[in-house]
């Protein structure tokens, strides 16, 4: 795959999210540097309405970065091919940690502090655990999605249901486990 003419070797698919496929890629010109290449796709979603997904990704990245959210760095944007190149955060997703019974209270403390800060700014992010990677005991939000705040979609009303082995989490696992691509965190 290329981003603005620069070639990257695809190592593997990291995951498929609501708006794109994320691949772990390696630079052909600067090995062994690894990145995440997100290929945006446009599909029919009644719960997501984007006039321009690429512009939304860029604007959301800037907004979240300004608010101090721990995010992967955005390195390049290929508007012609709807591709984004960003930093690869190497670590397990929160989803994987929950499955392996390795969640720690301090990870929940980090996300609760972030959620409180974002709620004060009237913003929500996608709190689903595949969107968070832990690297060196720091929780990173690896998606750039953010929306106007609604308490029904904040962490304490919705997200927390998926940060431990709750009935909601276990039902999701049962329904989606064969479809999930786990490891090395990106969705």
C-alpha cells in the first residue's frame, strides 16, 4: 500500500472499525519502522453520518490532541486514497487485557480521569475497549473518533460495561470473537 506515493509493506490486518480497516505496515524506505495505515471506507451506517470522513479524522485528531488525550501521532494523510498513516502503539488492547483477566485498577482510573475531562468539554469518545492500547502502563486512545457529549454514551453509562467481564462484554465476545483480529492494538 502507498500513502502519497510512499510504499509500505503490509504486515497484517490489525482490525476493522466502524469507518476503516487498520493495517500494521512497515516502511519500505525506513525499515524497521512500523506504522498503522488506516484505510477509510464508506458504508451505510445509521449511527454514523460523516460528510467527509477524512476531514472528520483530521479535525478530531487535532481536537483530542489539544485536550491532552494520549493518541498515536498522525504522520501523513492521503486524501486521494482515503488513507491515514499514524504511529503504532505497541501493546495489548484493553479488550485483550479483559479477556486475559489482566485489567488493572489504574487503567480504569486513567480512563475515568480522561472521561471526566472530556465530559467537561462536552465530548465523548468511543469507549469500546478495542479502541485503547496499553503501552508502558499508559492507556492510549488509538481511534480519533469523538462526538458531542451524551450521557448515554459516556464512560460510566456505556463504556464501563465493556471494561470487565460483564454480561455485555461476554455477549459481545460470543457474537464477535471469530471476527476479531486481536493483538498490537488498532481498530
